[in-house]
């Protein structure tokens, strides 16, 4: 097979008219050849840190859409399913991903659970990390979220890191806001990347200490604008990722969008493409070709080098997408789950109190971090209730692995004027998280999630919209387009109920993530990520 076009030679920073010959899935030759074809041929895009589960799709369904945008491979942390199903969940993702051409490179989740201040469905200890790191389909130790464990020399954390070093596999980081001496110690443990930088200065410091910074632009956390100006001087040590990408956003675009935005800022195309295509392959020793002779034939054809509209995607020499049509075939898959909770009652969400001031989680648009603020609560008949007028709404996290009393808190900036929204996509343990305008609406939303054994939903009286997620309670058994359509309907309903957030369900899914500061809610109670300790709801 011969393919002609304008060949983008990233290492040598040149573009030439040429022809590529592919034989047995590999590039057998690249020659300069004059022709009239103006399309550009370049290595495929790579998402250098993503939780496939957050697309609400199993890997084989994710692949169908991703290849349309020129994505040929991912660095995938199966942390979400591991919190539900343990190492069996990791193996599920590997095996499902092998059934399609896209090159998934999975890591061993380092923090299952992320903390012991919450209830997960499984635990992966250092002995299981040893087993996983020895597996040929595990490429790295996934994000070390337990940065206090690193800083305070937790024996189990250090064993996990040691096994990664033993098998000579990279260690990913997760250290939002960590600066000064703490970040130096964190890096000295052998941790080589971070995708959690949310300021220019933070990323600059980490780069100066030898860390690779991954620019994240997902459905909830968006750090591109804050960090992209670092690229021209640091392109050899940066990568792009989405981290968490909801299905409706994935349908629109992927890493190709970040390249287009970087080029629009006037950055050198070779530097941008090194970040998007080359650096992940070299850092993680990926099984992905880089458009060199004898490489596997993993490359894309685009109309231009400004918006990167993809005309063709090739993986192992196979045409897997062309002009908006995916050739990745459907494969049947099992639907393992771990959902063991009974329907709740109204009294489960009542909070007796006479508090004058309460702690409130302040959600921030486009960020995973939150603030702790103090507010005067609304009390009716001796119970704390949602204060819709002041946008201080009741929130609950319900243990989905066993019957237990829900944890209750209050949150600001969701903006709901009526109804409730709920989800069992709740990082990292994937219990049920809900925000609502009344106890009755909260109850209805939670019980709808329980009825579906996982999913997302929006409710308002008798009006209900839901997307069932029967695969581990976090992934759909439908294709990406149908999942995306249903998600868009529920997202639209959440906004009709008053939410002003761009991605209310994605934001909601991170309100139980204790390792991102500051104030969050687990199924065991209100928690400060800065102090790494539980907090009382009542201030006074």
C-alpha cells in the first residue's frame, strides 16, 4: 500500500512531498516524491492520561469515536473500574481494549482506594501492584494520588513505587498545588509526570525540577489556557491529555482540538506535534509508530495543519477511520458490576441541627479543586435543608457497596432551582453522589440510580431522565453515539433545572474526590484535602 501526501517529519522539523509504503503493518519506505496531493501525513495523536471509564464507554466503544479524531493510542489509567472491581477490573479493560485496533496502554492503579477515608469496592495492595507491574500489558504505575503517603514515607506507598522501579516502568504523578520542598521530595521518589497543575507558576516549578507536565483539557478540569504558554520553551517535556472526557465531548473532538488551539496561538507546528504525538511514545515506551521507516504504520492524514480535520486514521497499517466514518467494529462485552445497596427512605437525608454557621463546599467552574466557605444554614422544622434562594444546596454521598447511612453536606454554585441530579460516576470510589433542592428530590434521584444499578440522572417531580451504566456502575452497554445522545439530554435537563455549570455531571463526579483539595464529601463524611482530615458540618 502506498500513500502520498505532504509528510510531516517532526524530528527534522520539515515537511516534504512524499510517498509512504506500508507492508505487513509496518512502514517499509518513506521517499520524497512530487505529486499534487496537499493533504498532510503525520503521526497519530495520543492522549497521555485518560480514564476511559469517564467517557462512560468501554474501551472498544471509546475506540470507535476516538479514531475519528486521529487518536491512535492512549495512556489509560483504569483507576475507576479498579475502585469498583479491583485488579479484575484492570484485566477487563485490557482484554476489551485488545479486541479493537486502537492501542490502549494501561497502567496499574496506584491508589485503590485513593484514601481510606471513603468506601471503595476493592483494594489493590503492593502485592497486587507487583503482579500488575510484571504484566506485559501494564506500561506504568498510574497516578500516585496519595502524595501525603509519599511525603510521610508510608511503607505501602513506597513498596508500590519500588515495584514500578523494579520493572523499569514510569511512575505517574498527581500533586495539585504541591510546591517547594514537598514537591522536591515527591519527585525524588521517582515520580516523573503531573497532569494536575492549575497555574503557570506551579507548572514552571515542576518543569524546572525535571518533571514532565501534561496539559489537561477535559470535560471538567480545563488547564490549557493556564499552561499552554509554557509549550514553546518546554515542548520536549510536555504532553496533552484529557484525563476525563464525557461522551458528548468526545464525539466533538479529542487531542486534535488542543493542537488546533495551540497553532491558533502562533506556536511552531513541530513543537506542538512533538507534544501531541512524540513525547508520550518515548516517555512510556509505547508500542506506537512515529512515522519512521520500520515503524508500525500508525499515522493520520489531515486536511491542514491549522484545524487538523482528520481525513484518515491508520493503525498497524489498517484504515480505521475515513472522512467521519469509523471502521472499528462492534464487539460483544460482559457487564460486571458491584452494586449492593437497597432503596433509601426520606429520613436517610434529614439532618437535625440548630447550627448558626455551617461549612459549605464551593464548587469552581472548570476546576476539580474546591474551597471551604461558611454560610448561615436554612433550617425548617429543626432540619437543615437546601437554601435554593442562596444556592446552598444539600448534597449527599451514598455508599453503593453496602447499606449504610448517607453522608450529608452542602454545596454552592450548582445553581439548581428545582429537582436534583445524581450519579454513580463519583471519583474515585464511585459511590452515589447527589445534589438537590429538597430531600424528596434527592431521594428520588438516588433511588433511580439504585434501580439502574448505576448511572446518571436528573429528576424534577414526575419528570425523570436517566442513563443506565450497568458496566461496573460507571460505563454504558450502548455505543458512544447513543450514550452521548442520552448524556446530552440529561445534561440539558440539569441546566433547565437551573445549573449554570458547563458540565454539571462532570463537576458533580469530582465532589467526592478527597485527594483534590479542599473541601469534599465521602460516604464517611465531610473531608478537608488540605488538612487530610474529616471536618464537622457545623462550625458553630
